[in-house]
């Protein structure tokens, strides 16, 4: 079998539903598992994990921050996002703002779930 035919997509588009599951017009573009953005954030988080293993002081807050950093690092863009009635353009700072907002945990959960669904990166 030719393994080169089994490579993951470089990126996926995630359609966002509202907290009740109703579709919205919002989409997020997320980096695939072999995308350079993913590889970069993986290296940064792995380095931090090795350093904290030496000191043994990784808290739940640190773990949550790592998760947030992964989402920020793997978010390549979005469309149709507004905040307080105004366009909310993509930037890493704006991504961190959304992912860090406890009231938007439903958004964070949807994006995280999509990144963990290997089938999305290997379409039929």
C-alpha cells in the first residue's frame, strides 16, 4: 500500500453551532496534525512539559493554559465572527481572547472536539 495516499489534510474548516446545537454562519480554519503550526505548538508544549517535569509544579491552571495555547496555535483563521456587534478579525490575540472566555466554553469544546476527530483529517 502506498502510504503517501494516507496523509492527513493540512487544514480543516469547522462549522460552528450555537450552544444549543443550531448551525451558525461561523467557521474556523484549523491546522491539521502535520501542519507546521501544529508542529510548532506541539514542540513548545513538549518543551514546557519537560521543564515542568523537572520542577514538578504543573498545576491544573498550567494544563488549561496549554490546552488554550494548542487551540490558539492551531487556529489559522475564521469567518463571520463578531463581538459586541462589531467584526472580530482573526488574530492570535483575538483567538486567545475567545478561547480564554469561560462563557464561550461551548465554542472551545466544539473546536477541541473537531481537532480530536481523526476522521475529519482523513476524508473518504
